[in-house]
C-alpha cells in the first residue's frame, strides 16, 4: 500500500536510538527524507550512516528539545538541507523516578521540560512550514503512564500533558490541514529498558496485565506512527493510539 510518504520531510526527535530510531527507520523506508535529531549527535550520525547504506536520505541534527534556541537552529538546518518539514514526531523523552517527597524540583522540571515543553517548542518551530505546505502531521509520543505509575509524578504528569497538548493543537491547527495525534506505548523493549536493574520484574508484571502477554517492540510503535503520518490517516486528528498489547489499567 502506498502510504503517500515518499519525498516528505520528517523530523523525529530523540531518534538516535530506541523507539525514535525505529520511527526514523520506518519513515525512511516509506521514502521520507528524515532528520534524525538527538542530544547525542554521535549516535544520531551512526544511525544516519546505517540509513544511508540502505539507500535512504537522512541527516543527523543535534538539539536539546527543551531549548528554544537549540530547536530553532536545528529546524533552520533541516529546512535548508531537506526542505520544509511536513512531519514532526515528538519522541524525545525520559523518566527520572523518585517517591513524591524525595523528588527534587530539578527532576520535576527536567522531565516536564523535555517530555512536554519540548513537544510544544518543536511544534512551534515547524508549524510555519506545515502551514506553507497546506498540510502537516504532528505525532506526539505519549505513554500509557499518563494513567499513573508509582514514583513517576513528573513523568506521568508530563505525558498526561502531552495528551492535552495534542487535543489543543488538533483544534488550533486543523484548519491548516495539519493533523495532530498521540501514540501511547506500553512497555517497549528498547535497549534502555532492557538494561534497567529491575527489568525482569517490570516485564513479568507487564506481561501478567497485558492481554497479548508480551512486551512491545520499538517497531510496533513505529508502525503506529507511520500510519498516523500517512495519507491513510488524513481524517484522524486529536486522537490517541495505544500500543500496549491491550493493557490500559494503571496496574
Ligand atoms: N520504552 C518504553 O517502554 C516507553 C513506553 C512508553 C513511552 N515511551 C516514550 O517513548 C519515547 C522514546 O523512549 P525510548 O524508550 O526509545 O528512550 P531511549 O532512552 O531509548 O531514547 C530516547 C532518546 O531521546 C534522546 N533525548 C533525551 N533527551 C533529549 C533532549 N532533551 N533533546 C533531544 N533528544 C533527547 C536521548 O539521547 C535518546 O537517544 C520517550 O518519549 C518515552 O517517554 C517509552
């Protein structure tokens, strides 16, 4: 099936590894010109070399999505090298857990700044391109954790905020042909997750409460993003696509 993505310029944040890399890879396979944007430029460059070996066009761009100046510089470079940005995937994010009374203000601010404010800043930076194209796709990587998880007040609040941001943007930008959606993954077996000290325990608990009885892969999330970026999803906006193996409750 032609997804209508050939030649489109896609900016994927946090794309040097994990879910972001899988998203960048699948969009590139569909013919997108991809900007692999990450704090870690070396890893982003390595990812682009692999994509280039497979015949795709990809550029590595360093940016901290929580900094307006950094995002502006990255977007200016992408625009100059690849053209106006038609697809934005706000994927960069991380968690820093602590019980409520031990969580520092810095931990709260950093997680909210990257997961929530970063998505807002990147959207602000690219929206003029999408308006000039007369169409656009914004896909925000939220998390099933917006339902609540232990010791993650910062992360859960930020991801719940991403859903609110998605709804508000879809209302504001729909008239320009821009759709805005979220993808909310459950537990996904990225290298980072596999390296967690308590991985076996969370994996066991996740499987017990997941109807499909397994954890997800980065490619599962990427497939959902490709769908939302494609022409097949032209009438889908303001929505959340859960990629959780059927696990919705907060257990
Ligand atoms: N892995 C999971 O189980 C899971 C589940 C639900 C949601 N998510 C979400 O999916 C997204 C990707 O997660 P992942 O597991 O692939 O993480 P990951 O740690 O494997 O990759 C995240 C990437 O983002 C980059 N990054 C971090 N802060 C950045 C910043 N300020 N600016 C630019 N880049 C930055 C990192 O350098 C890294 O390359 C995150 O938003 C995460 O919250 C992950």
